[in-house]
C-alpha cells in the first residue's frame, strides 16, 4: 500500500498536469491556423518590446524591480513596459487592455499574479495563451516555484506552442514532471548592472564585535528546522547564527536596509529547500535561490548547499562555501568565522564572478538562447 501511495503521489499526480498542456497545444494549433488566414504576421523588422506583469505587491519587491531594470539595460527603457495588475478589475481584461496599448512582441507572465484558485487560475492562463498566440506575442514565463502544481500547469499552458519558462532548478532534474523542454534554468536572479554599481558604492561598516553568521529571508519548513539545528550546533561551539527571518506574507524591510544587511554581514547562511505544503510535489530537489547571487554580489561570504546546475555560475569553495548536511554547515561556518583572511578571499573571488555574470547579462541572454528565432534581440 505504501508503494502504491508513493507511486500515486510522486509519479501519477505530477503527470496529470500534462492533460491541460496537450489540450492547450491543440487549441493553440487551431488558433495559429486561424491567424494565418485572418491576421497578418508581425513585421519582421519590428523592434522587440517586452511587457512584464506583476501585482501591486509584486512591483514593491526587489525581484520585480530588478527584473524591470535589467530588462531596460538589455533592451532599452522605451522597449520595456510594466503592467500593474490590481484586484479591482478583471485580470484578463487588464492584460488585454495593456497589450492593446503597448503592442508588445514578448510578454512576461507570472502565475503568481492572477487568481490563486486552481481552476480559475488555469482558465485565466488558457485565455492568456490564446490571446498571446493569436497576436503572435512570444510568452516568457517566470516560474519561481516549480513544485507548486497549479503554477507549473499554468506555465506549461501559456507556453504550450511557443516561448520559454524560466526556472530556478536544473531542467534535467525535473523533465519527468514538465510538459516541454523549453526551460531556462537554473536561472540567476535578474540583477541589474545599476544595482551592482550601487552595491560597489556601499561602504562596509567596521565593528569590533566578534564575527557572526546571519540568515535573512523567509522562514518555512524544512528551512526553519535546519537553521535552528545549525544555530544550536554553533552555540555549543561558542558561535552565533542570527536568524533574521520573516514569516511568509509579513512586511519586508526596505531595499536599502536589505542590501546593507547583506553587505555588512561577516557570513550569510542559506538553505536551498523548497517549501513543503499542500499542492506541491518533488520538493526534495533543491533550487537556486536569489540569495546566491544577492549575497555573493555584496562581497560577503555565502555558506549554502551545492544545488544542481550551480557550476554554470559559481564554483563551490571558490566563489562560495558549500555544505551537504547540518554538521558540514556548522563546521564550515566555524572555520570561516575564525579565519577572516580565507573568508574574505573567497568572498572577493565570488564578487568578481558575480559582477562578470551581471555585466554579461546572463539572465536575459539565457532566455534569448532558449527562444531562438523568437528572441528579444
């Protein structure tokens, strides 16, 4: 019975979401045929324009601010448009109105923006897919939490015929539960060059207090338990891990305060766990959090798990310090808190690598490679 339950939970349920994908693929194939008859193709020489959607709260986050800023650097500010989705109007109507005004060639869709009710969210994504397909607008999907089935199926529906899905996990690890292979991942955070310059200009405060490690970010299981184990183990050795976490949905600190916190830390610890909650699957696969690039870009030593695909960007124990267990984390943190010179050496090398990745526009270039002939540039 336990074997059957495991098969049902880990094999059958994750693949049930393939059904909406194939239905979308068939409908969008018909839409493409209709478009050939009644709607002229987009001029080949038309410059790319990108629309990025997010809710009001979304645009207040560092994530979307950097997404917009880095897009403007990759294209130019006239070619990038923000869509601020409000709860006061119908989601689909707001998107259609924005597309009428901006006439984009590409549209960045985030399944977190629309309805969070499974059936309604799926219906919205299906309508978005038809609208984009008919107007020959290439979708780019930002799928930050691939383990959430409803978001995964919405992403697959929108990109059933064309476009790409940006993920923060190794595609090879999750191919069995995703409906197509146009995946960009594991992806870096879309950090802008302007923010990198700002981080360079931030002074690092000097203190006479003993070195300590910090964690900053959202708290959820199993992350909270892992951090508490590391904290307890360090306390037994006379060291401190300060957990500056926030519960999901609680207020964030200001962007400047956040960057100052990372910049002035002696050492930052993070986990790469996915959240365990209802409606998720394959949560055992670690993902490439934004924290990796954020901390390393600040010139601060990061102690974090070695996630699949990270070697494309950072080398463990050269640009950051990796661990695979609580005990390894405790020992690594202790060692680098004691050895300041070694700590600063790795942090410096990591910062140089992060700066090179941001200046190379790695986030957007990887998307363009996946899009091929439908690329932004």
